[in-house]
C-alpha cells in the first residue's frame, strides 16, 4: 500500500481518526485492528471519538458485510462520536450497522461550522483548539 488511508491519534480523552480514499477489504482489516488497539489502550477510561472522513469511500459490498469473524470493539466507556463528512463520503451502511445499539448518539455533519459547534458543546478550550488545528491540517493534507 503506497499511501495510508487512515490515521489515528489520541489527545487527552479524545480519539481523532482521519479516513481517506477508496478502501478495500485489506485496508478495512488493517484499520479495524489499529482502531481496536487504540480502544484497548483506553483501559476503562471514558473517551470521545471524532472522525474526519471527508473523501472516504467504503464500497457497500457483500465482502464488507460478511466478514469471517465479527469484530468486537469495546465502546462501553465511549461518551460521544462525531463524523465530519463531505459529498464523497459513503458511510450510511456503517452508521446503520454499528451505531444502533450504542449508549451514545452518533452525530454526523457535512458542515464545518456545525461540526465545530458540536465540538464546542462537548470539549474544553484546549481540546477545541486542538480539534480546530487537526481539522485544518487534515483538510490541507487529504491523503496520508
């Protein structure tokens, strides 16, 4: 794989995820393994997730729907999740499949101002500034 299609970083109680490009099953498995490791590292601590998925595409195919073993991600201590999407994002099938039984609400938007308004409601000043810089940097660098 010549370019990385995802990036995961942690800042305080926040997991920031950037997803880019058109994925195949191999990319999906690699990402889910890395994401699962990040969740395990939380070790019972509360956390939030923010995802910048502008330009991300996951084919809504049978191969993605029928993985050989179900993937279990421990989200018991997750407090919120917010997605920043764009017109190219293809994620409705993921939202429907994975977020119907969670103890938090998934927030989705294609509007930067709406996204930042959500961040303003949830986080302190330091974290809001970090997220603002992270979103600006990921907008400039659309491919990792």
